[in-house]
C-alpha cells in the first residue's frame, strides 16, 4: 500500500476470486498488459492547484518536471526501435520511462528539476534491452545475430547465421511463416531550457526517426543460409546527427499465418525483439 501525508491513497493488488475492472465507489480496478492480476487504486489526493502553487510541493514539482523528460524519452524510444514495440509481451513504456529516470539521475552537475537526460553519455544503456519477458529474443531465435553500427555512414549491418528452423527457432504457436526485421533509429538527448522552463530535444529533426528493413515471409519449416542485412538512415538526416544523438539498432522476429487474401499476414504479439 502507498500512503501520502495528506490523503490516504492506496494501491494494491487484488488476489482471490474477484475479477473486475472499472470503478466501484472510491476505487478503480484495472489490469496491466504482462500481468494477470487486477490492480486497485483509490481516488483522491491533493488538488492540482495545491500541487502547482504550494511551497510544500516544490520538491514534487521538480520531480514532475524531470519526469516529463523521462516520459518524452520513453515515448520516443519506442519509435526509434522502428515499431518493434508491437512485438512486446508487456508494457515497455514504463520501463523505458524508468530508464530515462536513471539516466537523468546521472547528471551530478545540475540541480534537481533541471538535470539533463543525456543518453549520448551512456550509449550502452539500452544495449540488450528485451521487449519480451516470456520468450526473450535469444530464446526464440537461437542463433547468434551479430550487429554493428557505422555511425559515420549512418548504417548498421546484421549478420544472420545459417538457420535450421527445426532447431534454431522456437515457434511457440507453430505458425507457418516467419520474417526477420532490423531497425536503425535515433534518440536525441534532452536538456533543460531555462528560457522556457521546460525540457527540450537537442536535435528534434532526428529524434525518434528509424529506418526499417522487413524481410520477406519465409516458410517456418526449412533451412536458410547465412545472410547479411544492411539498413541505412535517410541521407538527408545524416548531416543533422551530432554527438547528442545515439543510434539504436533493434532486431525482431515475427510470425505469421495465411490471411484472408491467401497471403501471409502477421499474428498479433507473435514474435520477439531486442535492442
């Protein structure tokens, strides 16, 4: 349970035979993707006006200001992954927001409420980030994918070893098709702008952009020889990349079935991805 000093505000997990969502009296019941539990939260708390003006909430206002930057980071990071967040089996946005919070805490020079979120200073922070918990990427595609980024040319190369689908792919739903997806995206640093008292994106022109290579649908029962996949950022964006920009290479495997037209089509949430 969580309590505030002014109003009692409880957040709990419902256990037992109760299965419901919506509002009941002063409580809201809801579920979260990636969890089979029902969460209950009581309504209430300090008024928005009091939080906005009261000296007692100055520390909270500073934290909220920084959290706005973390939320911007989390939201855009999904797009920089080239839309692969659609393969996630849990809500990755809060996790990315929390990662942004950890990054912003690393600014030891600025005061709280004005600390900068510089991914460029810790480019490895997202490395190995898995978008799946039940079946992580390396457990679904059981070959060693080797990827490299050539920042000076704005390209990324992924070497895919020989794949024997019988032993190298975990096809949980036994779907007839699969395809590989590679994305190269950009995330810009966020800094506090004193002139507008808000966080701003250092290089907004490339923040969250991504180039995606989506492979052809392949039969899920076969052997495929080694291949190399290369993805390149739009050349018009290259001159806009600065040291404040971080390039993100993401990989995914997606499974499909025969659609209404007789052609393969993706199955929702059937796949896995990682950075």
